[in-house]
C-alpha cells in the first residue's frame, strides 16, 4: 500500500481560500488533530472561524478538541477521487468501517458541516488539486 501524505502547505492554502469551509466553520475555535495511520499526523488550528495554522508537529501530549483518526486502510478510500460506499464522509466511515471521530461531541455535531467539508478538501489535496 502506498503511504498517504497530504501536502500541508497546499492544504492550508485550500482551507484558507475555501468559501464553503469558511461559512460552515464560522465562529469555530478548535484544534483538530488528524491522524493518518503511522504515516502523518498534524493539527489544524482554527480561531473564530479562520484557519490560524496547520501544524505538522503533533505529540501525544498535545490537547485537541476534535480528532479525525484512522489507519492507512481507512484513509486510502476516504481520500480517493471517487470514494467507495460509506467512505464519502467521516461519519459513515466511522459507523461502518471503524474510522474514529473523537473529542468534544457537542462541538463536532454543531460544526459537522465544516468537518465534512474538511474531508472534501483533504480529498482535493490528496488527488493533486482536483476541484473540491
């Protein structure tokens, strides 16, 4: 299996420029930890709805509000240009395949449209700029 590695510079640029993500995450202040198996971990820091930073350095001691985590076997279909059934979104991947959405569940539910949009943007970056 090919190791998945998102280009974090491109990811940050896309997050900052995406009007749908900006709309859906307005007012959100959170640290979102993303764990892609053993390949890559990073944090997306959002303050008052704006992306403050994408931090490529994550330790087990770093606090987070939301965590999106899975093995490479979870992320490979999630990030495919045309994802298979139950991999089009984080929630069905969690319910049907063991992907993990963890943290402040009230915040997750309140801002789920923005979190879902993250998946679209991740997929766009992973597939080399395919429009999200």
